[in-house]
C-alpha cells in the first residue's frame, strides 16, 4: 500500500522524475531531427548560384518554426508532459494513416488494376511486399508510437492541463454538434446559388407551372423552355399510387406486428422488414425492369410498355413499407396498456378495441408515419428512373379509360435531376438545381408536419 | 388529447356492448368482423414478406447463375455490351465505405456526445446556448429527411465543381464527402441513443472518483456505449453500400480501379444501375445485385447480433 503513495498525488511535480531511457532517446532523436531538418532547409545548396546570398524570408521562417516545434516537443518529452505524448501519437498516427492509404492504393492497383485479378501467388507476393514496405519506412514512427504508449505511466498530467483539455474539448464537440445544421445551410446556400440563374432568367412561376420541358442543352438556347409541371405531376401521381397500394399493406403489417401476431411471428417478421429497408434502391429498380414490366405489359392496352406510373407505384409501395410500418408500429406500441385493458374489460372484442381505442389513440403517430412515407416516396430517385419510362411529356391516359393514366410513362422531379445533371450546362443546369430546391422545401414541409404531429403526440 | 377524445370511443363501445345484450346476433357479427379484419392484417403482413422473398430470392437465384470466380475477378470492360466482371466495383465500394466512415464517424459521435453529455447543462447555463442547441437538433432532424439526390446535387455543386482543385472533380473524395453528409444524421441519432442508455450511476461514480467530465466520457461512458455506437456505424455502412443517387452525380462512374482518392470510380450499386440502363447485360446486373444483397444481409446479421448483445448488456446493467 505504501508504494502507491506517490501516485496518489500526481499533481506534485517532484524534482527527481524517473525518465525511462526510451523517452530520453525519443526526445533526443526528435530534437536532433528537427534541428537537422531546419539545417537542411537553411543550408541546402540551391540550383541557382545567386540565391545563396539572399535566403528567402519564408525559408528562414520555416526553419525557425521547425526548430521551435522540435525544441518545444523535445522539452515536453524531457519533462514528461502528457500533452506532448498525446500530440506526438496523434501526429504520428495521422502521418501513418496517410502513408498507409497510399500503400493500400498502390497494392490494390497492382492486384486489381489490370483486366483480371493477378494470380494468387502474385497477390501474396504483392501484399508481402507492401507489408515489408510499410515496415521498412514505418519502422521509426512505429517504434516511437510503441515507446510512447508503453511509457504512459511515467508521464504526468497536471491539474491545469487536465482542466484545459476538459474545457477545450467542449468547443470541439459543440462544433461537431452544429455540423448538421451547417450542412443543411450549405445545402440551401449552394443549391439556391446554382438555381439563381434560372430563377432570375426563367422565373419561378414559369418553371413550376410550365408544361413543356425543352432544355437548352439539347435544342439550343433559343427555344428553351423549363416547365416542370409534368415532373411535379409525375412525382405526385407516383407517390399517390404508392400510397394507395402501400398504405393498406404497411399499416396492416404494423397492426399485425403489434396486436395480432404471436411473438414468434414478430421475431420472424422484424428482420424481414429491416432487410426490406436495407435493400439498395437499384435492386428494386432492377426487379421492376425485369419482372414487373413484362407482367404489366400483359395488360391489353394500346401503347402499354410495362414501364410507367403503375410499375413505379408498385416499386415505391414496397420501398416505403419499412418506413411506414416501423413508425406506425412504434406509435401503436406507445399507446398505454391501460387503454387496451380498460376497453377489453368492458367486454369488447379485440378488433373493436383496436379499431375504437388503440388506433384513435395512436392516430397522430400513424398519420406521421404516412406523411414520412410520402416524403420517402417523393425523394426516391434511382429505382424510379429505371421503371417509370422517363418521358418528359405530361402523363396522360392511354385511352378513354382514365385508369390507363397509370400505364402511361412519366418522369419525377428527382429522376429529371439525376438523368440530366451530368450533361446539363447553363440555364438548364440551373433549372435542375431549382427543381432540387423545390424538392428540398417540399420534403422539408412534409417532414416538419410529421415531426409536429409526433411531437404533439409525445407531449400529450 | 388522451382523456377527452378517448372517452367517446370507449363510451360508444359501452353502448354497443349494451345493445349486444339485447340482440344476440350482434355478438356473432362482432366476432365475424374480427376474423375478417385479422385476416386482412395477416394478408398484409404475408404479402410484405412475400414481396421481400420474391425480390431477394429472384435476384439471388438469377444472380448466382452468372457469379463465378471469373465474374468476381474480372473488371468491367465498359462500353454498351456490358461485358466483363465486377472486381473493381467491389474495391471501389470498399474505398468509399472506408473514407466516408472515416470522415463521418468522428463528427457524428462527437455531436452525439455533445448532445447527450453537455447539452442539458449548457442549455441551463445560457439562453443563447439553449437556442443554439435547439437549432443543432433541428439540423439533425432536417438532415435525416433530406433525399439522397439532394445530397448528390449539393455534392456536385460544392465538392465536384466548386472545390475541384482540392477534390479532383468527380472522385472518391467528392463522393465520400457527400456520402458523409448523408450518414451523419444516422450516426448522430444512433450514437445518441446508445449514450443515453448508459446509466447515470456510471457517470456519477466516475465523477465522484475525481475524474474530469472528459475523462469520464472517454474512459467510462464511451466504452459502455460502444456496442450501440457500432450498431449505428454498421447501419451507416449499409446505407453507403446501397446508395446510388449521390454517387451517380459525384463519383464519375469510371469502371477502372481508382488510383487514389482524387480519381473516379464506380461502386457496386452504381454498376447495377449503369448496366441496367446503359447496356442490355441484365444478367450481369443481376449478378452484381446478388452480391450487393448478400453484403446487406451480412451487415444486417451483424446489426442484429450486436444489438442483441447490446440489449442484453443494458438489461443486465439496469437490473
């Protein structure tokens, strides 16, 4: 017990500090290295002879900084300051990371760079060489890091240092916390800035209510028209279709998972719905192209290609299912048990309780789920491009039956951006950015509404 | 809304119940209604699962007919024929995941630490800070709802065009920066939940021993919350692997192997899209999609395992 006495008062800096040999060595190597580097900067023989007489001020400054840093860190190590140790490990780690990245890129380029992967023997050889390369050039830094981590207990951290760390970390963390809102502001700033040309040149109302999309990048600037109404209608129609098909499915599944199904079914369904949420949208798109399109093409209507709003609605209905089901499920789950028990005790059937007590109590949460589903459907891009047909004309029914509207092709706002942004220039590109701004604020409004509803529910 | 609005349906049920006594046929009708309604719910649930099985099953079965060593080890040949394999797209996806997570993880976890450990105190200390924290939280919520094509547009305008000298235009770096913006809210939210689940007694115990707040966070709170944070990170990895729209407008789509962070590439999901829309090589697209689904399934397994382990730990702790 008596041996632990000194370490219980770490703030007291005593004169007889036991400095491990390795730390002494590192401090010396570091300081000498810095001095050597500064010397190299100052007395390196330049190519031109006349430059010898006048050293540029920047070189001198750099040399001074290098020597200063070297001495500072060397002194910090010599006196066993903890901040020096942390800083050195951090800097060496970053340098090592940068270097390691380069090695990985090089090695992978050797292995995967060609037409085929190189044979297994080559792979082993290349990885071995890369490892050797890392070890050879990284030996000194690695030894430094190792030495510093092993001697941790010898370093002292004064109370003042600890307080400074404790306080300064606050600023770093609040900066991280504000990063999200900064990104949101940057998104608004940059998309609006890019959209400004179209807003002033074409006009907001012209773009929102114009029915003809004839971008200048294709047919020349003269007759260019940037009406987005067909895309807005396409987005709204596909979202509507997705809601009609998807809501009964997803809300039904939510009620099933919370109230009806036994526990083991829940255990099976839950991972399935999570997987549904994780599947890439291109896979849904591919499925729509390869399976749904030929099926829909069988509907005997003139000019029915299989690609169009119906296909898009089906795909979207499956894609929004996890979102809507999960949120609706949470809403139903948070209804107090007492409501259900009270109702059942009155002699109602389970279904009557669900319909007249549980669902009304969870109403705002369920509405929020539906609204978030709408937001998700409005923002979906790649899967829709693959199945909706992408015609820039206003969606219209294929014959007298108004329902064939859904067999017709269309294009959504999101799809329009993704299809054309890579080659658009000038006013065309600007108009695409405007549709991005439009989409952003549409979805912002939808999500805010959903948030307001959930908050109201939590408050009550 | 609870008391006032709810009393009505319950009262209605009571009235209905009273009428049941008088008319015994009503009870049978109620029971029948329940059977029909529950049947509909079962149908909805089974349809959802059937859709999942159909999609996953079809893509896996079709995909694995083209997947062989040759397909996995050859790079795409480019052009409209869609010949070749997918080797470089796997490596590019790996690069993207690593760089995006490297950029997003410190910021996301840092933000979560601030919002759980410091925000309440800070908000109590000053009105301005309280306001700022409120704004920061709103920012996270807004960011979580932004559709990916908007991140793509933003990344295109800022990273690809405006910062061309730094990022090299269409490149892994541009794509990772845009992707980091997308996963940031996911990491913040999941880390926040994980940190909140750490019992207060842990913090109090550490502080009582004389540790500073920062020491408490790094040495007590973060290790305890680690499994939950890792779950969120795996979730983010899944999102990056699955993402197409952002990378379609930021990474360039070159089928060659990227030679550095500033060179263009093509991740797996983008490869599926480009094969399906620009070539007729649907079977190759299916093969790539099958690998993609397999990756997501494995990631989901990891999430399930880690969250199960985590909830067991939390449960054990609170008891």
